[in-house]
C-alpha cells in the first residue's frame, strides 16, 4: 500500500490511527512542507524555509516511529509547499513512475475538495496518473480517499468529506 500525502503530517491527519496496522505501507509526500511565504516558519522561530522543512521531516520521522513506520518507507518529491499546482505535469509524471515502480494494490489519496491547493493537485495527479497508466494497459491500484479539510458552506471542516451532490443532468 502507498499513502500519497501532500505535506509531512497529512498521512497522520488522514490515516494516523491505521498506519501501525498496515504492513509494508509506503508514504510519499509531494512537498517538503515549507512554503516560500515564511509566515509559519517565522511564527515558529525559523529563519529559513530549509530549516523549517528539515524540522517538519524530523517531526514526521518521530511520529511515524510511533506507528512502526521506518524512514526507509517514506519518500518525497520535495516540491515547495503550496506550489504543486504550478508543477502538475511533473507531478503526474512522478506519480506514474512511483506507481509503475511499486505496483501497489491500494493507494490512499487526498480527495479533491478545495481545501488546499497541494491536496487538490496531488488528488488530480494520482487520478490522472492512474487513467494514463490504465489507458496503456498498466496495472493501477485501487484508490481510497481520506478526508482532509475544506471550507464547505463558508466554514472550516476537518476530517469529513464534502457533501455528496447529485450529478447535473
């Protein structure tokens, strides 16, 4: 199984309670978790984006150790936080490569829900990669979405999916 996460901590938000129960789970992060806008980094006492990204990786390793997930079971594309939408083609290509190399039976992915541009970009990239690979006759995993957060009805909603709507006629 592979868990696609936009940022270090999204795997914990989306599936933290289950990680210890999955044997051989691999976690792939699209970003390094540190935006160019230094607002968050400065608020937490960091002078550089790189230092903030490094600490986020260390926090990730500590959290995953609790779940029994080793550092060798994680990797990152290292896009800058909040910039996946500027790199959609490359993101899709990288996801295709990972899916071809790993051949997972199941992939946990964020839903496309308008909560964060990196979550939506990664959701788009995984679904697009699967369509491209399937069109070439390649094996694709079963996709399972995990709720993140969104702003439905103008309020912040975490851990729940957007309400289902009927398709337009």
